[in-house]
């Protein structure tokens, strides 16, 4: 089978298309015929070796944390799944494997794919959806009546965070570049341009009960985000730590996304119910994955990119 792999950390030049043996599922595992995976920024960080001390992954590495495809073979002891069933999953950060024609996935990590979107497009959901769910639901516990600021609202994670917060009944202010404004308003948020931290929270009708940050900022700017949180509120960030303010009872938390099939099933039901829209900027074939990594590293990637395998 075809797979994109790398045998050492480094630039995009380490990514190579190779012919490898089709894997065989062990007990409790499922072989998935991959329809698509997707690119996530953490893929680049792992390829560069930035996270090598935090995440131990044996070489060679087949990148791709998202998997959308069909069940091809069941390992011993697997129940409740049928060959041919469309499924999606997020692979653990120390596993990977989506950028190949077949991938091994633990049976208990698989979720039935959405029925209302193309299976390839469903590959855009697992990792960013779970990161958004962890930020907005698990950590921030966004609820009806709250005011919520989402910084980086037009991005892959931010877009889902906005929709989760709106669906919870919160009043959402979505911050990002003007080209995202119409789409963000379509989600039910008030869309504003990038934050001018010199102007302070009053310029965007803050402070807010909840601040959800998905923009990489310098440490001093992350510290300024604390002023955007109302007394007793919380800031959750997937892009560096926002300091707490004990005097005002402002709490903070960071996102470290991990597989969660029950959350993923919740996200799938929202997609099928029309309460969650997937925004995909581009679809590229597997052979172009090195170019996608290169575009990401140079800032040319337009947004969430699906990598079509089958």
C-alpha cells in the first residue's frame, strides 16, 4: 500500500511516498481503508521534532491524526462494527498513521461517520472538533447567557468553538480577519476584526465571562488577554498559556487534545442535525502532503485542508 512516511525529524524533505506492507489488525483493533486524513499544525511540530521530548513516537512515522474511511478488517474480539461501515477517528498523538491507504485504529476509538457530508470531508472533524469540545465544553463549560470572546474564530478549531458556544446559548463575539466575518455571522456570532490589545476589552464590548484563544501570541500579549476576562471568569487557550488573576478570581486552562469517541459521536450528531458546519479550505491528494506541510510552514496554507487518499 502507499503511505507518506518519514524516518527522521526535519524539513518537508523528509516526507516521502513509500510502498509498505498492508498492516494486520490485532486483538481489539480495526483495519480502516482510508478515504481521507487532514493536516493539523501539530503534524508539522511533530515532524520538526519540536515535541519529541513530550511525545515518543517510533520511526518511521506515518503522519495524519485524523482518519475517515471504511472498515476493511476486524481484529479478534471486535464487536459492533461491520466491514464496509464508514467511520472516523482521531488517532492518539503518539500513534498517527492517517496518511496511508490503510490504517490501524483501536476499535473503541472509532465513531460512525456523519451521514450528511462526504466521507472525505468528515476527515476534517476529529482532531479540531475534539479540541473545540475540550475548550468550550470540558474546560470553559460555556452555558446560556454567558458572554464569550473567541480569538482566532475563523480557524479550524475556532470555527467549531464559535458554533458550540452559540449552540449553548451564549452571546459570542468572534474575532478574526474580515474575510471570515460573513461566515462567522452565519454561525450566529457578532464578528469583529483582529483584536487591538492597546485598545483593551471595552473596544469589543468586554470584558467577557469566557475568553477562548486560538491565536499564537507573544507571552506579553497572552498576559494582556487576561484583562478581557470578567471577574470570576475563565480563559482557555490552545495556543500558549494565558495567566490567571487570583485577585479577580480569573481562572485559566490550556487545551491538550486527545481522542474521545463519546465527544466525537456528539460532534457527528451535531453535523447530521445541521447544528455544526464544517469549513474546509482545500482538498489535496495524498501525494501533495509534503507540499501541504511546506505551505503550512511558510504561511501559505489557506485553512483546514483535507488530504484525499482513496
